[in-house]
C-alpha cells in the first residue's frame, strides 16, 4: 500500500512539473497579448509593460510616460486611478506599493556617485533621497533641518530638480553648486540665499531632473525613503525621524 502511495505521489509530482512550464508560458503570452493590443489600439500610450496584480484577472499597465492604468485579461476594459486592496489590516494602496518598488529600482540603478551628500553624524541609521530646487522656500527650510537629520543618524542625498527646467537661472545655479570645489559649502550658501560663484563642468543635473520625473516628483522638496515611499513637501527633522522609527 505504501509503495502504491509513493507511485501515485510521484505521478502527481510529474504531472504538476509538466504543467508549470506551460502555465508560465501562458502567463507571459497573456501579458504580451495585452501589451500588443494596447500598443496597437492606443498608440499614444507608447511602449507599455504589463504585469499581473493581486486582483485575479486584472493587470497593471505602465505606459511609456510612467503612468499606470489597469486592464482586464482581454485588454478590453481599462481602469484608471489607484487600486486599493482590503486586507485584515485595513486598506492597502496596491498602486503606491508598485510605484515605491519602481522608485527603489530606479534610484538603485542611478546610484549615489553623482549626488551631493550630507552624511549622518556617527552611525548611519537611515538614508533619504531628496529632490530639491535651490530657490524653493520649503527646500531651504528643509535644508536648515539637515544638521539635525544628520545628528539623528540620517544621511541626506540631494538630487537636482530645479522646477523651472533646463536653461533657467535656478537650473544654472544648481549646476554651479554641483561644479563647485566644495559642493556642501556651495549648497549651504545657495540655500541660504548667498551668492555662489558661477561654475560649469560636465554635470548630472539634467539626468537627475529626468530621474525626478521618472520617480514621480511633481514638486519640491520630494523625499524618497529607502522603501521607495515618497513624502511630498517639507517635514521637520524630528517628525521625519519619528516616522522612520528613530525617535
């Protein structure tokens, strides 16, 4: 009897293993079919990427501009807005979770070699990425809090996001700060409203400005946490640290 049971279990395992590859292919084919249909029917979307969501039969579509929409398996019905999931712990924003994961990936791909950093004092307990505009009043207010953030063990990486865009005085000012011999001192001066010597060099401000758009920055300051969550606007240092579980 035991031998027959083992044989039966073995046959079931073989059957499951033979089905899994076809299931994977089918899943890939479904997503490819949705992408092809949407790109053909709605060329304004540009190239799209498609992946399943926790909701059965519903797929997330990311357009060439980074916008998110949802579609049914056949690509016939489109839904806009954030997807919320009701769990035992309450409502979970599925869309924002997807955005956060993408931000983590994009920031990791970009790296931190070209950012202007204000490192934590002593042991580093957290890192935040801040997309900033030197002339933004609330960006300047946040910069006044940077010493306190560093004291609390938080490293601040600044990414340039001059809201007025390339070629404008704010953009050129950020380039001068980045090209300065002492970037931190130049940033302190610029954020304090003091003049910074004009300087030009090969710089990453344009690339960081594009990155900001990719991660969804619409205003400054925009603070991206290590889990990809974005805080839009000024937050006092102690409040930010409390939210990170450091106080």
